[in-house]
């Protein structure tokens, strides 16, 4: 099975909530906070493909602001969901992965998918990509 390149768009609600927060801060007179928020989330609304999670047979990439993070599938040990807690209560879920160097990284969001479903999908895509790039036995 040949893998196709995919681009998963960023979530829809986050940028609009950010713009709402920027508007409320601006109305409250906190322009120094409102302007950077409006710029950041305005760019996400205007150019959603720019912030997509991109998958291909060699690896995946995602962008945060102007820096693109790129990882090869062989550099990643797998994906899982981590629940962050505040005062003992679940606050947010993030998809995390461990690099070959042992560093724990998190994706910036779940890209319009439930975190558990996206982590499972990424693990399947990774396993398929690695199986396709692993050389088979020599036939003489």
C-alpha cells in the first residue's frame, strides 16, 4: 500500500476564540496584548493551510509562526495522548511524541480530530511508512 501525502488543517474554533480574546482585550484598553494576539490568530484565519500538519512517506511537519518543525518517521518513537492537569483537574489533552534522542515533544493542536483518534492514525501512518522503507530480504 502506497502512502499519499496528507495535510490536516488546523482547528477552526481556536483562531476565532483568539480573535475574540484579542477584541475583548482591545476593548478593555490592553492594546499591548490585543495587537499581537490579533496578528497571530488573524494569520491563522487568513492562511489555515500554512499551519497544517503535513504527512508524507518520509515524515511529518507542522508550523508554528514562521518556524517549521520537520521530523522523519525513524526519528519518532510513537504518538500518545497526554492529559495536562491544573489543580488535579483535567485541563487539556495534547498529542505527544518522543524523539530518538529521548526528547518529549507535543503537536500544537489536534487538527480538527479527537486527540486519541489522531494519535492512533499517526501511529498507523508511521508504521506503514516505516514498513515501506525497510528493505526486504535479498532475492538471488
